[in-house]
C-alpha cells in the first residue's frame, strides 16, 4: 500500500466511524406504557469498501404476539433531492423471539440526511417506535 495514501484512508475510516457512532447516539425508542408486547429497533451496518449502508428493522417480544404489523420508513435528502422508501408487513412472534422484519441497502453519499422510522403495532395500536436521524454535515466523509 502506498504510504502517502494510508493517512487519507485512515481519515476516511475514522470519519465513517464517527458518522455511525453519532448516528447511533441519536437512536430513540419509545413504547406505550401499558403491557409491552414488542420492542422494535433499527440496526445499521456499513458494507465494507462501498458507500452502502444496510438498514434492518428488528423486533423482540417477551410474550407471544399474533397478528402484529410493522412499517419501516426511510427518507433520504441531499440538497433538493428527496427519496423515500416504505416497507410494511405483518408478523407473529414466539416468546423471547428476536426477528429481522425488513432489510434494505442504501447508497449513502457525503451530505446525505437520513430519517429512519420503525413502527410496531398490535391490535391496531402503536406499541413501539424507533426513530433514527442522521445528518451528514461533513461533505468529505465516506462510509
């Protein structure tokens, strides 16, 4: 490896790590105060060597859940461009079962702003909501 490129590569890797850690710090989960049937969260994984981010909505329930539903909404903004993705579906869970509900990969560029929301509902009522907001201010960052 050319030693003149090594510091630049390390700076890009460190910027990506900072981007992800700052992003994960903004993750918020709220739940209905009554008997909790399912907990949802958003999982992020960068794809090594590319500007791709794998986004997965996950759920866990301490009790059996039948006929529950989820929506995973992703909004990406860069400059005046906006793109949205919505995935939805139903699921059942056994007690203490952890499951990936939906997964997608997204090309992330410097300056992108992402809003990712996962909603879990049971019996027509929202029981869990996870919201992740990522603001990419550093135009030189790479994942």
